[in-house]
C-alpha cells in the first residue's frame, strides 16, 4: 500500500526515519537489558518462561509509520523496543504480569484482552501487553529513557500467534477468505483447552512428591542456572545426568532449599567457575571441554562436590564417563 505525503510531512518523516536509524543500536541495547532483567527476576521467582527481545527493524518502522499514517511516528510507535515473555501455561500469566509491574516502571495500564466484558462469545487473540520504561541507562537523543513493549503469552498462544502472523498480518480483509480467517480464530478454542490441561497437569504433578523427582530437581536447577547465564542447555543431556545425580542426594525432597543456600553462599565462586569454564569460556567455545559447566545440573554437581564428593563419585562412575566428573572437579578446584 503506497501512501503519498505532502512535501512538508515528507521532510518530517525523513527526519524521523533518520533518527530511528541513528538510535536503533541504543534501542536494541535497552530491549536486551530489559529482557535480561526479566529472565533474572523470573528465574528467582521460579516462573518457567522464555524471554526474547528485539529492536524494530528500520523497514518495519518505516512501513508501520506510513501504513498507519501517523502524525508523530516517533511517539506513536511504542514498540520500537520489544520483549516477548512466553510462559508454560495460562496460570503463570498473572504472576509474570505482577513481577513486571513490581520490578519495572510501567507506563499506563496493561492491554489485557483476556476477559473483556461482553466479548465472551467471540474467539479472539488474548492480547496481554505492558508498556514499561526499559531497564538500563540507555537514553534517546532528547535525553529521555526508552520505553519497551512487553508481550506476555503462553506457549500455546505463541504458537498460534506466530502461525497466524505469517498468514494474516497486515493482509487486506479481501485477501484472506472469511472462512480461512474464521478457521484460524476457531483454533483459539483449542488453544484455551490446551492451556487449561497443561496447567492442570503441572499442578497435579506437584501434589505427588515421590513422582518424577528427577524432573523437579532439574526444573529447580534450570531456574537457578538462569541467574548466571542466558545460555540454552541441552535438555537431553541434563535429563541423563540428573537421573544419576538424584541417586547421590540422600534427601531429594528437601534438596532444593539446600541448593539455594549453597548458591547464595558460593555465588562468587560459581560466577568464577562459569566465567572460566562455562558456556562463554574458551574451554567451551574453542575446545568443547567442560561441557557440563554449560548445563544447569552443574550447580548440583558443584554442590555435591563440596558436600559429598565420595558419594557422588561412587554413583557417577557406575553410569556416566568418569572424565566428565573429573572435568567438573577441575573447574570447581577440588580433587577426586
């Protein structure tokens, strides 16, 4: 859709676009710092989520400004910096929203379309957006801090939104047949059911302390690991290792609290170990060694090496390569 602008407004638009190109690197830093802040806070609150960020592409900024025919694109385009938080199920949306509201400076009221009164008979995308002042110290040319739009979604809604975005985003109503649009929105009903069943399953499993102990231990380690790094570990490797580690913990039910205390007491040592041997280290990036130092179960290994290394060693050598444990002992500065 091509829009012709009056000569005076064309000059204004050119200045805005030039400004956006100039400031976009700072906007991206603001989005990255906001995402990192939310990852840390969510990890400490034990909210299972994935957090991503982006600065709006220059082409997208220009297209939106022209398509919407904004008078002042700089002020009216509020998603120049964007963060997306995807939680496991709908029961985590409100806790995450509360975390955002209490840890960041919120601008205005959240856009929450989940329970619009009078719209119960409609199938629509349940928008949940929060506008905040971005974390960090980045400021625009006029000295004002950047704002950041945070999108909150469940995993199921995120899947639907990405799929429908490819098919319908900015398409003219006449381009997408009404029966196709209706079928896409009809999927929302299935998404709602899926979200509810995931929540029910997660909450039901929490009532059985003796079931899937390894999974709960790994979940706890993953939450805590995110306070050290944004690296995405290999889940299959984690599951294999944690199945062995749980056998080296006499009281698995009370272990999460013990692990949290260990991390609080030894955080400086852990930060040193991850800096020297973790996912951003030369050992990992260039040589491929110390692979477990890039995994969340490393926290459990370090704690067990500190508290009960003989028990850990005895359980380990029966099921896993001893060289992997030797590497971790080397990274932690202990001998076996």
